[in-house]
């Protein structure tokens, strides 16, 4: 599958003597997404769930979203990030919500399963948005909230700050986790990256500041 990254270039002028050149990079989801099973297994991402799959199965699952981070030129920074994904199903009448975490910057999904209350720091995973999906969720595109996107921005910016010589090949890996024991409810289905007509993306606004005085 050919990966397509869309770049939109714009210009915002004139704040306190600076000009800010900005571009937006749309990063597609990866077909290497995996489920994380309560048993520790990493099944393929074709039937990802935050909850259980299939209905009646009491072995919980988390879903993951992977996005390959671009290389930034010197002097560039991530000033904003937005996450969009696709809810493929809401089944089994879930009585719990799903939370969003940033679990790793890596080349593959780590087996870091979790179900439980939202936490800002969950055993090294960063809490990004509480209740990103609730029982009122519907099938279709879904986006992180403004607060969630702010947290995503800070999380990703932190990666670049800690890795100034980054040369590419690392993925930002997100996790959708149930916030309580999901029992026998199937919960929330998430489309795998690269699924036709059910695209997910991470959009990064890249900026720099150049003295114009």
C-alpha cells in the first residue's frame, strides 16, 4: 500500500515583528495497527476494539493507532496537532467509556494493556483525553476534543524536543482503553489504518519563527 502524506502550506504574518511560515502535514494511519489483548497477545488490527470482541468474550482488548512522525528541519516545531479516527461499530450496549493514551514512540506496538480509570500518567502511558468515546458514540469519523488535541500536541512536541536529531521511522502510538471492566460487552470498534473509506489521520501544524525587523 502506498502511503500518502498530504502537505498544506500557508503563511501567517505579523506578530510582534515575526513572520510565521506554517504548513500542515496530514499523516495517514498505519495498517500495522494492532489490538492489545488482556492476555498479552497482539492480534492484527482488523477487528480492533476498546472493550471486547466478539460479544460475549470476556477477554478485554485495547485498540491502537500508529502514525509515522515526519522529520523536521532545523528551527521547525509542532505548534498544533489534531487526531481523527473512525468508529466502525458500537456493539454490546457498553456501560463504560473509552479513554485515549499516548503509550509509546516506537516502531511497533508494545503489549501495554490497560482497563481502568483515566490517569494522566498510567504506568508510563500519557493520558490524552478522558472519555473520547462514550455509549452515545455513533459509527463514523470521530475527532479528539480541543483539550485532547492540546495534550496530543504537547506529547508529540516533547518527542521532538527530546530527539533533536530524529531521522525518521518512529511512530506515535496511541491507545484506546476501556475505563472499567468491559464484562461481556463488545464495546467500541475502531477501523484499522489504511481501511478504505474509513481513514484516520494525525494532522501536524509545523511552524518556524524568523526575525523580520
